């Protein structure tokens, strides 16, 4: 450990690694807390349909169709 700990910026690297693990653990706890709130929800598939409407290019067509 003494050889690795002597390079420049090791303190910042160790602090960054610690904060990364802390953030991932906190996110896991947050996600686990949502399980109880979302227990009664159900997911259903949604169908998206595209309707193509052909308009004429003259002065009688509405601007917002």
C-alpha cells in the first residue's frame, strides 16, 4: 500500500472512489424505498398509431390541421 499511496493525487483518487461508492449505495437505498410505494402499480403496453393526413397546398387549407 505504501508504494501505491505515494503517487501524486492519491488522496483525491481515494476520496473520489469513496464518494462514488457512497453515491451508489445511497441510490440503491432510494430505489429500494420506492418498492413499497409502487407496489400497487401495474404496467401496460401502449400502442402508438401514426395517422397520415394528406393536405392540399392551396389557400383554402387551414393553417393548423
